C-alpha cells in the first residue's frame, strides 16, 4: 500500500510517542553531548523507531536526525528532519512537556511536517495547505488565536541586541511570558493556545524547529525573523505570532532594544 509523505511522518511520530510514554518515570541514563547537553536512552529509542519507519518507506531519501546525524543518500533532494524527543531535560525530571518532530523538505520547501505531543495523544500536522490536529483518529483544522496573550520565549538560543531580562521587561506589559523548553509551545501558537513564540538563533535546517515552523505557516500564523524580516536571514531568530497585531507588537519590542 502506498502512503503519502505526511501520513508516514504522522505514523513515525506516533510510534516515537509510544516509546516515550512507555519509558516515562523509568530510570534515566544520560549520554553526554556537547557542553552540558545530553540525550537519554529514550531519545535514542524514539529516534530508532522513527528512522525504521522512514527508511522502510523512503529508502532513497536523506535523513538528518538529532542523535545519529546525517544518513543515507546525501545527494537526494528529499531530506527528512528528525527530533525524536524535544524537551529532553523536561523528560529526564519527569515533566510531560515534550514533543516529537518529523519533517520532510523537498528542495527548499517543506512538504510534510508532524509534531507529536506524546502525553496528550495529539499530532499536529500539515502537508503544505492548512494545518491540523489529529486526536483519536480525527482531524480538526488549526486556528491561531492571540486571545490568551501568552507568549513563549525560548532562552536557549541567543537573542540579538539584548539580554533576555530586557526583552521580558519590554513585553510584560502586554503579554504573559512563559518558557516551556520544548517546540511543543510553537505548535500551540498554531492551535490557538499561545499568542506567539519568540527565539533567537539561526534555525535553518534545524531538527527542533522545521516541523513546527511549517505547521505555524500552514495554519496562517505570521512567521518571520526576529526583526520582522524573512526567516533564516540576519539578524537571526524567530517570531511566530497568531495574528498581525501581536506580531507587530513583538517586532517593535525587539527593535526597541537595539
């Protein structure tokens, strides 16, 4: 049976979510990475589950995965980006705010993206037109809404121009900043559960963000660089907002800090 790229991405995400749920609260083995970063045995097992699905279905594609790096067909114009457990630090201390990210880019365009929320049983997904939430086998269209005034600010990536405290001070009058340490917060913008998401850094080819950024775009969010410029151009960073007014306020706040 032939399966579409997006259904393969969703299936891989669901299998990884099962792996994550089954090992929650089990003893954690940490594998050191660069700096103080680390992976756990669950990151590795979830990534294996994803790659088994992808390589079986699309053996001639290229795969860029968080833990195992780049594998298969380096010359292919079809590249899968895999983040098996976004929020490893949360998971390691028994916090359920984690996500699974799988995306396919063909050439320069993301054609399929899925973000799983293992502990709610949700998958947020898009094949390029509209974005959806799948739960218990049913799909509903994602509709951004800024009414919560909640914004997530990812402080792991450097913000241009200012210290994080200055940004928090500048937006606190209009919004309610949060930090969840997972890309799950980014798809919550698409789902109407957050008004916006802000982070610094160059996110091109990033396994943590490729899926969620595309879902936000497909849902109709305003997605730009940190100064309102096209994404993936300097000064690097990301603002994804539920509507144009929220986006404009956040861009103004960032530019005021230069």
